């Protein structure tokens, strides 16, 4: 039995595990990837030597601290099931949390008294005609390809969407030798101007942004502000992208890759499974668990740190992780109230400072309803199940009034991605009809958290081992 | 059952209001495995299930186009051990007597009917007219017909209590009182509490059934499968997904609903499935969920008048009730409309008497 | 005298989607749908297929499937490796890997 299990080894998870272990907790950190780092500080595969940059240095520092902390690090663990805590039969005392994972295809079950969730985000991509063409990938996908794999998504690339990732990807593509045919930024120049004061708190980021812009300007890459992708076109794969500019004109660009992202959405599958309280916060990325200043959820001994609790960026995440770890140790009685009070002010202040910039960036990446309104009827919204906007609208006409009902009426979100890809667009379409995302709600959290190969769960068994209960009467 | 009752009452000329604290068919009827099988139906209910089977298949005809994509296909209930074979023989015998066209076939013959079946089957019950629906479509299928029939649909309108008034009932709802001449309680596992509003104590047991679905895979089976003990239901839909059920229990209760899947029961359930159709080993599990099933003390339905309360009726609480649901609703509507039901109802006096004794 | 080999290198670099200046482990052979391909051992299968020009990985209901999120979320890069269903973006390349559509 562990004192604390930390799920997810991004910056928040690495810092949470490090802090909890250093202060005497028995800690386990579970991560799906082969190495700690998360998406932002994702480490290149073994044997790959990528050039140093600020992100790599930050990631390496967190990894080094973690390695020396005494926390048990379990990478390559895909968590598919969570239980215990409040999820016990009526009248039963609260149980420790149970974590079911697959490691190298074999099942692993762990127990912990407290659970710190650091699930991060997934990328929001609002569908548009042609978004399912091979050659179209996410902005976050592009950063992983470029940073961790050293592979270009294409030779001639168009970068589109919203947020700082846009400039980072365009600059990296350019530096790596790809031709950036254009950048279509949903944000207008006025929006960036409004975000500047918050960015001023982080001169390092500001300088990096300026360098990115300069790099693009030096190659005279067209940067279209207030522009959106109208369609991706091509036969078997992407050949060109049509852009609608701020003035309503259409421009077409030949390219073999489109990297597009419309912001980040906190991953709330686990907190939904535990039925923690959530609130809708558009500026923080969407539905987020209700958290106190120390990252406690409404469920006892369950904590959320990092962007999974609301998008605040990688700089704020380690401080949030440390706050969660300190709160968990205190709630478990490992840390005294006085020690907690002494220890928490520094990460608290650090988080407050970093979150200010992070929040400004998150606002740039918030969902833009106009993108959803622009989805044509015949465009596939749910890719796993092939559900179009027209089919969603028909279900809404038939009375579907919230997300679970829409799922039942259309199968939208029933496929293997479990609604992670289509959820934002679908929920917004429901929200238009029912008066807001709060009314549209969210799909109930379900196990498994990720698709699991049946074979891994089955294990070796004899028929006689299956505990078949007494049959019903005839 | 509530939707079917309301629809048939409205078509019979009554002015009907249908209240649900959430959306219609969002509980048991919308989340169950959708199995239409005689081989998991209790012998006494076979005549009802046969008629309901026909109703599900013809749903678009009588439900204004509402469709749950019902499929009729052979069903096999299989035995892997001598003990199960004996159980199967006995159970098939009773069900055949009740009118279900079930024949016993060898493992080899069963594999001809279902090529996806394991070669370890000793004996199988074969029913040529089993089948399945996409249960999640049930609410969408009923809705247009209900509205066309003039049913006043009040969704998201929970009822907190009922008072008997001089000429009918006053419902205390979350959106104010509602008056009705007659009342039909169709609340599944919540019937115990609802019957309590009228001073009747009807004990209802709650089952928390787990269901599991795979992602789309190549066709691996073409029948609806179960095992002799009844703890498996297995079918593959046209879209390629395979639904695995059978009544393995998860965590939950009336108050909180289905709360959590028990990982060990998930494993037991899919082991049974993969033992029956070996090709399933290859699939990935996409989702597991829970459905609440109600059961009376004798595991037979509660359908009929509420004793001692004129103009109050009850319908529900039956093991494998989805199969027979639309027909039960039609029967109760006949009784409420003052007609003689085609087949006998299941009055609850027997369940109350037991309670008093 | 440098022109010819320099030109060759330049062309090879510009044809490859692998970014120059990164030290990689040795390349190994694997296959997709029977077609032999090469990639550094340990590279993610999704990246390796992309670098090899294999973009369409299968057919979904209503649209083709291709690597999309690269982080294990979207399930679009599902392929069959040695008979098992895996997400290409979470699977490292190994020598002799037989890969096919899911």
C-alpha cells in the first residue's frame, strides 16, 4: 500500500511525486510513456540525442529531481481502471484507492491512500471539411513529432489554430528545414495586444515569442491574423488548405501537411469517474474539477495538479504538483499542519505568478464558438463512429438535451477515443440548443480509461476458475 | 414499460402525461444489453416474450418509425460441463413447454449454427427466433410516437410524492403539483419507494449489472449467445462492436445509481465471453458501464392494480424485462382502459401477502 | 568538386522527413502491409510510418485513419503488429516488426 499514487509524469506529476517522496511519503508515480516528461517535456526515445533547448533543460531538471527523490517510478504503465475511495458499496467504510494498469501487456494493481491526478490535457480540434485527411495532424502532435521524434509532418506545412503553440510549431518547423507556407492564427492582433501585460511577467517567454515571429518574418512566411481554416482538400491525402482571412477572403495554399489546434482541454476522465464536483470554465479549457487552493477535489484524498485542473501552462504545473503533494501528506497525517503552513507558501506564490501568464495564454486557446457554427452539416464530427454534424442536429431535433443522451441517440463519443476528439464540438452543438455548456453537461466517466486489449485482461485461466454465481430461477 | 404503457393509453383515447425525473429510457431500458432471447426468459414469461419479440422487430410499424435496429437471429445457450448440460436440458424442457421453440443440439451442430463458437461446447440450446436491439436507441425510438399520440412529455420532472385526492391523485413534482385521474407507477428499481407514496410496501431488489463493449472488429459471430447458467449474453452488432453482458455485479445502489465497475467481475465476464467465442481475445474493450435491474421476491413481474388504491397501477420489476417490456406496457394499458388484457397480468397481491406473513 | 556529393546529400535530406542534426540509433528493417521499410530502432512507429510516406493507416467509418494526436488519445493510428492491435504512436520500432492495418 502506497501513501500517495501520482498518475501522470508531466511537470505537475514529476514535482508532486518528488515533493511527496522527499517529505517521507511512500510514493508511486505511474506514467504511460517510456520516460517521465509528459507532453511538454517529452523525452526523446533512448539513443536519440536531440539538441538542447529550454524545454529539454526544464524537463531534465525535473527528471533529475524525481530520480533522486525515492519515489517509485513506474513508466510504461497504462492506467485503465480506478476504484476504491468513495466508490464502495453503501455502508462500507471508505477504501484505499485502487489503480489498475497494464505494463508490457500484463495487468498490475496498486493501492494507495491518496491519489494525485496529473492527467494533463488533450488537444481541441474543432472539425472542418477535410480534417480527417491523412496529412492533417494536431499542433500538439506536431510538437511531439518535432521535439521527441525529430520527424517533420511534411515538407510544405501550413500551421493553423490558436495559442502560443502555433508560433512554437511554426518556428520549429522552419528551423528544421520544412517550408512553412502560411500561419493562420485565429487570434487577431488586438487579442495578442490585450494578452501582452500578462506576458510581460515572463520576459523569457516574451523573448522566445519575439524570436519565433522574427524567424517567420525573415522567411516572409505569411502570418494571417484572425484567420481560420475553411477546408483541407486533396484526393487520398492533403494537397491544399483553404483559409478564410479576417476580411472574409479565401486564400488557398498548396501543402502536404496541416498542423492545427484550437486549444487544450483538461482531461477530466478520472475525476468524472470518481464523481468529483466539476464546473465549466471556458477560459481554463472547459470542464474542470472544483479545486481548493491546495488542489483538493471534492472527493476526500483525491487531488488534481497541472493543466488537468484547468489550463495554466507548464511553468505553473510543478508548483501545483508540490501543493497537491503537501496537501495529501497533511491530510494523511504524515505532515503536521504547522509544517504544511511553512512549506506551502513558496509553491503557492510561485504558482500564483506563473498561473497569471498561463491564464492569459489559456484565454487565447479558449473554445471559439464561431468555429463550431462553421462546421458544415456533412462534416464528420465523431471520427470513431462516423457521426456528422447533420446527424447530431437531427438527434437534437429529436430531443437529445445533454451529452449522455446525444451519445445514446447518435453513438457520438461511443468509439475508442471515448469522446476525447469529438467531445468539445459535440458539447458545443448541444449547448447552442440548451443554453450553455453547464446544461449540456458531460459524458459520465467510464472504465476503461483507455481501450484495453481483451487478451491482457483475460490472463491465463481455466474455465473452472471463472466464478459463476448461482443462476437465476427458471 | 412506462413509455409503452403511456403510448398505448394515449392511443386508447386517454389524455396522458408521462413524467420522468430525467429523460425517458435513460435508466435500465436505455443501458441494458438489448438481448431478445427466450433462453434467459423465465418459463412463465415465454408467451409474453414471444409477442414482445415480434413487437421489437416491427417497432417502426407501430411506433411511428421509431427504431431500435432490432435483429432476429438464432440464439444459442451453451454448456461446457456435464453439470451445465444437465441444467440446460432441464431449463430447455421447461421453456419448450411454455412455448419457446428451443431444441438441444450437439456442440458440433452448434458450431455450424455459430462458426465463431468454441469447440469445447458439449451441448447447446438452440432457439431460432432470438435476437437483439440497440437498447441505447430506445428513448429516441419512443419519443416521436409518444408526441404524435398526444402524450404530454415531462422530462426532468421528478416526482417527490403522490397524494390521493377526491377524484384522483395530486403529484408533488419538482415543478409544482400535477393532478391526474389515474396513476401508473413505472419506476424500475425505484418502485419500492414509489409504491410507498401510496402506503404499499413492495420490496424490490436491486441488481447492478455490468456491461462491456468492444471496439469495432471484423465479424466474429452471427448469433446471440449465452451460457446455461445465464451469466453471459453476447452479440455482435452490424457496426462490428461486441456487447458482453450477463448480469455480473458492479457497485451501486438505488440512491447513487451505478457507481463503479468491479474489475474482478469485468474479468470474469470477459473470460466467459472469450471462452465462448475465442476470437474475442483479439478485441479491445472500449467501455464498461452499469445498469440497474429490479427484481421482485419471486423474480416475476409486478404488473397490475395497486391493491387498496383505486385507479393506481404498477408496472415493472422483472428479471430480463427489456425483452418483454413493450408487450407488458400494452397489456397494462388494456387493463387501465377497462379492456380484458390479452394475457394475464401479474398482480402484486402475492408479493404484499408474503410481506405480511 | 564538392558539388556532386553535396548535391546528393542535400537532395537526400530534403527528401527525408527526418530532421538532420539529431543523433539516432541504427536503422532496422520492419514492414507495413508486406512492404519493407527502415527506421531507427526506438522511433515511434507512427513517426516511422510518416517518415516512410505511409500516411493512410486504415479505414474508419466515414473517413480514412491516419496518425493524428501522436500521444495515445485519438486512437486513429491503430494498427496490427504481430497480430495484436496497438497504437502506432505508442509503439517503438523494433527490427523485423510486421505491421499491417488494424
